[in-house]
C-alpha cells in the first residue's frame, strides 16, 4: 500500500505525545485505533483529544468536547480498544508512545508482531532507545524503526526517522513519504546511524550543557540566558540552519571564510566549554541553581500561556514556508 | 544626559555591521557622525546605507539611493568625516566596528579618549576582544564597554552588554537604557563576567561543534542537519528559551522532573559529544567535509534571497512580541 493512501494506524500509549500524534494522523483521511492501559482511558481521551484537534483559527472553544470524540467514533475514524490484539488486528501502521523502558519496548514489539498483519509498519516514538535494542525478541527485524517527534508533534514539523542496521530501506522510505504528504508542514529527516539522542536532542543538549555551565559560573542568569537565545539564535535558526547561517556570515567566501575569520574565538570557546554532568557526583553542582532560577523566572505555565505559546509556534512555522 | 534623549553618535568603521548599526541609530532622533578609512567611503556609503534604511513594508525600491543619503546630510542627521578628530569632537557616544585586532582597538581608544568629550560613552562592537584588553592604554578605564550585536543589528534584537571589571555601573546602565527605549524591539542583556565569545556565540559554537561532529561521523549531512534545526529547535527557541522549554517539558514538576526523566539520555549524549577543533592539527578533519556539503547545499546567496531571509527574520521577531 502506498504511503500516501489512507492508513489504518494503531496508537499504543496515549499520553501527551500520543494524543498529539493522534491529532496529526486525524488531519488526514486515516482510521485510528487507540490502546492505552490507564483505567480511566476513555474519559481521559474524551477530555483531552479535542484540545489537540481544536481549529487554531477558531476563537470559540467547543463547549461539549465529548461530542468531538463521539463524532469521530460514530464516523468510524476513531476506534477505542481494550485489548492490544483487536487494536492491532487490521493495522497498516503500529506506532507506540509507551514508557521509555527497554523491557517494555521489547515485550510490546514481540506481542505486536504476533498480532498485527505481517505487512504493517512498526514505528516507535522513543527519544532514547534505538530500534536495534528494541527489536531483540522480534522474528522479523526489518520492520521496526524510530519515528522520533518533537513536542508537540501535531504542530512541530520535525520527525527523525532512525532505522536500525536491519530495518529495510523500503520501510524507511514509506515512513518518510507518509510524513512528506503534499500540504503537510511536517519535515521528516532520515538519520543515517543510530546514535544516543539522535540529532535534534544532541544539538539541544550540547547547547544546554554550555547554558548550565554559564549559569553555574554566574556569567548570566537562567532567565537572561533565555532572553539571549530568543533574541538571537532562536529566530536566526528558525530561518536558516546553523551551516547556512555561517555560509552567509562568511560573505563571498562562505563558511570557509567564516571559519578562518572566527577560528581563534571559536577554538578559544571550544577549549573553555563547560563539562557539567547531570548524573554522577562531580560536575552536578549547577543543578539546584538552574532549577531555582528557572522556577523563579517561569513558575508553572497556565493553560492560557500554553495556548498562546502554541499559537506563536504555529505562526513561526507558517512563516517558514511562506514566500514573499 | 539621559539615555533616552537624542544622542550624537560617532561610528568608527562602516562595514556591514557598521552600516546596520547606523540604520538602527537613525530609526531614532539621533545625529550620526561616520568615519571610515576606506578610500571610496563616500561612494560606498551612498550605495550601501539606503538598503539598510529601506522601509520593509514598502514594495518599491528607491530608484535613486543617492537621494536618501543626501537628504540625511542636508537635514544634519548624518555627517561624514575625513578625520577621526572631527568625527569624535561632539559625541555623546562613540561606537567602533573596526577590525578584530587587539592593536587596532587599543590604539583607537587611546586616540578617541584624547579627541571625544570626557562624558562620551565608548562602545566596542567586538565579538571576541574583551573591554579589559582593549582599554589597556586608556587614562579612564571606566568608560569602555562591549556592545556586541548579532547580525544584522538593525533587525536582530540582541545586544550583549559586557563591561570590564573597571567599567562604571552608570555607563553599563546608560547602554542598557539606550537600547531599551520603549517601542524598540531590541533586547539588551548585561553579561556579568567577561568570557570568550560572550554568551550568544558560546551557545552557538557549542551547538556548532556537535553539528560538525555529526557531519564528520556521517550521521547526517550538513543540509539535513540544518533542516532538523529549522524544523524543531529554531522555532522552539524563537518562542521560549532553553530553560523555559525544559520547564514546560517537565510538566507539573518543571525542569527538575525533566532532568530526572531525561537524565540518562542526556548524560549519555554529553559523554559522547564530539571534540572537534577548528585550529591545530588534530580533530580538524571535519572542515573540508562540512565546507563542501555546505557549499553544495547553499552555494552563494543571491541579493533576492538575502532580502527574503531578512523579511522572514523581521516577521519572526514581530511575532515574538505580538499578543493574541
């Protein structure tokens, strides 16, 4: 079946990422089968899913969210299951957003393999456990790959597609095509090697490590560091990647000139980078300072603030694809 | 004189950053005195400055750019000097964007100090040479501070204000207030300690180092890495700083929960970070690969592309301060 045809997608695990992923799949002409082990799952789904489906251009909030889910169920586009077996039985894609726990992942794929059609594509939304580790107990190791979304996936364009060495090239291409459907703002990227954190989080954690070091050293507060990022690198990297930025920054000589011109400062910075740790006994002194300053700067986000932040994110992403 | 009153600003060095800075100052009711040693300076100014002053909301391009500069000169708002002495004579602020060369900086400040009024504020736009190094030959070391812009400063909101240990607190506050004038989109941030690369470039270079490592290791191409950044971290950090993002990512427990939940993956990534170098003999193998892939992905930017990128950047920044 072509990746651009309507799919029948089983979602296992409907936490925040799972709900957002359901919303993404429901923007297209798919049928979604959902399975989650939480005891109040149906109530939770009825209350939560409509928030992810809300039309961002509509000012009005649906006064009866239960009607949204009821309509999806009665049209056959959403099916709620109390067993994994029925949830997987007719799938063309099975996607899991369960706990980040290797034993759970291994056991779920072993079960899914025995329950889903042999043709079904198997996707894990893990942020940290490579497909090659998850597939250990599977018969056919060519079927599984990582589809790592960035939160919230119904808005954020990136999907990191990370095959194991045994994943078939056709299944990688199917996933890439599914998320590249014309009209979608999503941008799947295939990662060529399994590596901890994949690419997006490796880049984020590299920046975060230096950020924590700078707060620990009292160069800047956590709040001021965030202002610096939002007032410079955030909007720059929303418009250009890091390599393209330095290609421009180097003028006619491109990134080669840039590296020549800024080489001394860059090496000086690299030599002095902080080596803070998040685990272990040494190099973790920054943690309480960062947590305290972050709490002071932001507290807990209100639902109104969350809504506004999401709307802002949608606008940034809309501008990325506008021509003018 | 209050920082919010009209200023008389001497700009030394009118390369790309200097022109953009002139445009920033000219959006307010200031008088600008410009000085540059290039032989064709007047012609260059007449050709170049209007592009920085263009109304981004106007579709039409000024057919006679020389008229723009002529009008500024005849109104007295722009004064072109052929000697540093006359350029500095009436300044309330002297700002240099000259070569990134310590000898040049030391010698220019020694001269400026003997030519400008004693009350004038002295700002260097350096990206790498701390004020404490530049001020060595000055009589009064309390006057000089770094005002490090991000390119292009007439659009990009960030100004990193980095005093030396000897800079007076009043002069730091004056610079902060000047760039915080109500209605300005600029966001000055005071850095508490001199450190190579200040904060913005330290964060950028930390991310770049890992990016170069990932390209060198064939995890991802330079172009795909840029797509990943633009499809995730760019728009995220345009809306929230890194600490605020993880405060939200941790849910009710905030950044503390986030660090607990993601700690294993994060430490794993930190332990495996690339240690590429830009100078020296070891760890520089990535350079030709990155340069080649970046050239292949982007080539040389056309003026039309530059204009479009700047307009996109303006829109991102406008959205940052919109309420909805």
